[in-house]
C-alpha cells in the first residue's frame, strides 16, 4: 500500500491552518472563561450584599421587634386581666342586685314559676 504524497508546502499550510483554528478556539475559550469569571464575581458580590442585608435585617428584628412584641403581649395580658377583674365585679354586682330583688319580692327559696321569672326579667338564661 502506497501512502499519498504530501508536499512540504501543503503540510506547512495544513499546520498553519490548524494552528490558526487552535488559536481562534483558544481565544474564544479564554474570552468565555474571562466572561464566566466576571459573571461569577458579580454573582458572588450580589450574594455577599444580600447576605449582609439579611444579617442587618435579622439584627434589627432581634433588637426591635422582640422587645416590641413582648410589650404588645404584656399589654394584651394586662387588658385580659383587667377585663376579668371587671367581669368579676359585674358578676358580684348582678348577684347582689338579684339577691336584693328576690329579698324585696319575698323569695324564700322555692323555685320561681315561669311567670314570676318573666316578670322579673330572668327568663333568659346565660349559656355561660
């Protein structure tokens, strides 16, 4: 089998052509790598800014909102406690007035008839 004849000039042209393609590919790859590095640096800088922003927000929330919410909870607890005290006072007043009313009408411990309950305005029972 005989190998094809390749002239020196043809061989050098082929090598120059391949070297040019290789340089072009190498330049493209270098350009792409530099663009990728720049994009990665930009993304890392943005990530660092977002992390710093998140850390500042977390610090702010811990410092201000924790105390603020604790104050709100304490205020709500005080309001509930004062409401319970007021409700107990109303209950005592209602019981006292009911006793006075029943004493004034001569109630002696017998159950009131429905007509008497309606007359006294006691026909509606509280579900609580």
